[in-house]
C-alpha cells in the first residue's frame, strides 16, 4: 500500500533526496548543482512511501495565486502503477488549499501526456532546461 504525505523540506529532505538523485542525476543526467536549488527550502514536498521506502516525490512552490509543481519522480521499478498520478493530484489539492488559482509546471516533453490526463494544457514553445526539452503546462484551479 502507498502512503502519501505533504511536508516541509526540513522533514522531507532525508527521505526524498536519494530518490531525486537516482532519478534526475543518475537516470536523466541532470547536473547535480542544478538539481538542488533554493526553492526546496520554501516548497511543500510530497512523499509517497511503500514498505517504508520512498517511491515517489514532487514539490509545490506557491507564490501568490500561482502554484508551481516540479521535481516529479517515481522510482523506476514502480512506474505506471498510478503513484505519479496520486502525487500530482495531492499537489493540486494542496495548491487549492493554499489559495492558488493556477498550477503551472515545466513538463519534460515525454511526460506531456501524463500531465494532460489531469487536464494540464501546454503553453508556448518547447525550451531547454538542464539539457532536456520542456514545455510549460497550466491548469486553472
Ligand atoms: C513522469 C512520472 C512521474 C510518471 O509517474 P508514474 O507513477 O509512472 O505515472 P502513473 O502510473 O501515475 O500514470 C498516470 C497516467 O499517466 C500515464 N503516463 C505515465 N507516464 C506517461 C508517459 N511518459 N507518457 C504517456 N503517458 C504516461 C499512465 O499510463 C497513466 O494513464 P492512465 O491513468 O490512463 O492509466 C514517472 O514516469 C517518472 O518519474 N519519470 C522520470 C522522471 C520524470 O521524467 N519526471 C517528470 C519531469 S517533468
């Protein structure tokens, strides 16, 4: 069974850092100095846990009425089991509770269909971020 919680960086970092390192730095070859940034401190972090292990994460940065979702990652052996979808929906719910009116994110182009299933719509051109093609996607809450 998957347990899901949303918490501060102080509580989340020891649980989510190994998974983000494995997915973004090792698997996707994002330079480590880009992976960790100052926004982690101010973000809310989703932690999906199974068998006392972190299997998924994502973060939410709320600035006024805009909530930015990012760093969505599910352990490679646990993908396509609905974990990412649960994390995304928990972050959308948290954004609403914190008064946001819109969620935005930078989707890696391979993940556009994943976000589109939760009604995010692409906006604007494809751009490069950390060497990976991305497109902005938005969801009005
Ligand atoms: C993107 C990611 C978080 C998705 O998590 P996941 O747990 O595998 O996704 P889910 O199983 O919850 O998928 C939900 C739905 O989206 C679909 N989906 C998932 N990944 C998809 C993809 N890459 N392309 C198209 N559809 C996808 C699933 O088939 C599922 O559809 P359904 O509801 O009709 O059955 C995961 O693949 C991942 O960690 N990738 C590596 C890191 C990454 O690229 N992060 C995104 C950065 S923008």
